[in-house]
C-alpha cells in the first residue's frame, strides 16, 4: 500500500486469511486513505461473506460481483442465489453468512 501506488485495495477473504486478516488489511487501507473492494465471486458463500465484510468497514468502495448466470459451482452448492437488483446486492440476513449449503450437491462434488 505504501509503495505500490494503488488507489483501491482489493481483498479476497478466501486468500488473505479470512475475516480477521481482511479487517486488518482494511484498517491499514483506511489509515492510508484508501478504499476497499472485494474479490471473490466463485460461490455465493464468497459473495455473502464479502457483503458482510464490506458492510462492517468504513472504507468500502464496491463489491465485485460477476453477474454470469448458471455458473457450475456457484449455482450448485448453496440453496440461495444472490442477484443484483438495480445495481445493488442485498446482504443475506439469515443466521451465519445467510446461506445454506445444498448438502447433496456438496456430497457429489467431494473428492475421495
């Protein structure tokens, strides 16, 4: 952040160490006057986690969301679908991340 000449800090919860590390990174960005965008849209679990994370920090710019419909993994492993409405995503408000795994589909995808 100090040497990279960046304007936006893009955080992927699945690659940085989860919520705790993401909040630390967002705090460092905030201290430097930088905004945060999410990265991670391969499943609705990732999208829901990103929405909750971005809603909890003061320097959110935008959530990255690929609107491609019927992706193989994303549409199989959770029962909920997150869809953009008028350019916005609603934050799931059920317990946890607000998503429910489709256990049968997860079982089909297991290796070993």
